[in-house]
C-alpha cells in the first residue's frame, strides 16, 4: 500500500496520492439504490428499451433536486402506514402491468428515476405515489375526409389511415397532455398541408409518395411526444360531381377520337389490300370468275332465297351498242 501511494504521489508531482474518481468509487461500492424507491423492489422489471428511453428523459426533469423536509416526512409516514397496515397494504402497493403496457410513476408530483416500469409487478408507496399506464401497441385511426384545394384550384375530399405507437412512455405522459388526440389533430392538418402543394393529377396518381411525405412529417413532429408514426395510407380521393362528369366527357371524347383514328387506319389498310387484289384480278380474268363462284357458294350456304348471278360484261356490251 505504501509503495502504491508513493508511486501515485510521484505521478502527481509530489502532491500526495491521487484521489479516486467518483465513477471509480461507484464501481467499487456497487450500484447506489434509493431507500424508498421502486429500485429496492426486486420484482420491478425494466427492459433495455425503457433504459434508453430514460436517457432521453434527462432533459425533461434536469438534475434531481434533493428531497425537502416535508417530502422526507411524507415518505417516512407512508412507509410507516405501509408497515402498520400489513398485509392489507400489499394489495394497494403492488401493481401489475401487462407485457404491452408500461407504468410511469410519480412520487409527490416528481417523475421517478429509472423510467417507466413493467412489464410485470412493481411497487408504489401509498398516498404519495401515483402512476399512469401507457399502452405500447400499435394504434390505428381514420383521418376524417378533408376538403382540400389543390395547387391547380380543384376542390377534392381526401381521407387517410394512420398507424402509430408509443415508443417513450415518459415523454408521452409528460410532454403532451393527450398524445392520442394531439396526433389525430396533427394528422388532419398535415394531410391538408401536403395535398395543398399537389396538382389533381399528382393526387390521383402519386398516393404512395404523398403517404410517405405525410409519414415523415408526422414522425418528425411527434418525436418530442414519444410517438412513432409507423405508416400512413391514403384511402380515398373524392371529386365533385360536376368535375366527375367533365372528366368522364373528356375521357369519352378521347376514346371516340382514338376509335376514329383506328377506323381510318383500317380503311387505309383495306384500300391498299383491295388495290393489290384488283391488280391481281386484272392480270388473270379467270381469277375473277373463280371469285364470282366463291361468292355464290358463300351466299347459298346461308339458305337465302335470293340468288345473285353475276353476268359478264362481255355479253352485255353488244346490246348496249345497239341501244345507242
């Protein structure tokens, strides 16, 4: 020990042995515990997510102030009341939270150290401790239809669905009065703001991009509340009746125009094919007679009472000359 002290004194310039740091003393003495806090209860369970969440709460409560005289008296009185009313006080002091819940504990109005408790059993002192349960499961809600004026001055009604969950129970309890109601209002406002920067064609065709933009905006705004927005979906886009009729008339006119173009192209191709056929028939008069016979065969197959018999023009030409 003397040699270690002399070596430490030599390293410190002869000013005596170095004083151990506070963190080293804590490591040697073990973790400090709160005498009356839930940390003495061996059945209190905290997972890693709550520990990380409590690190984010350092800015919320700042440095822990020392307990005053009245607080000490109230805490001692609560412990005495707990001891005097045993075992009936155990039914009040021990609480249970489910796997999907966390409990945020306040003692005399102050947030307890260690973050939210759960899942499992945790301990509270009667009369001075209060707690609030927070559900960590994903919650979904429908955004009411919003009447929005698009960038090209078209009024549309759009509704959406939002999915969110609480990732920090302490922030959700202390930073906002009602995180669920606030998230709903913010979702409706964000939907109107995002759609106001888009044209009607973009609103109808780029739903996924609009949903992603809305999710990023909501997630950034709800970060201080301990809320994580997981997904946003655009459900329906409703247009005014007059606009629907105008769009239907426009689509019908476009279809009719395309049909006329297709019919004209068909006529042009058919005329070219007929021209080629006429050239072939001109070169071979026998082919024309065969075509006549094929036409007669087609007419007779349909059981018609009228038969059209083609008469060659060579037989009629002499009679036409006599008439003249």
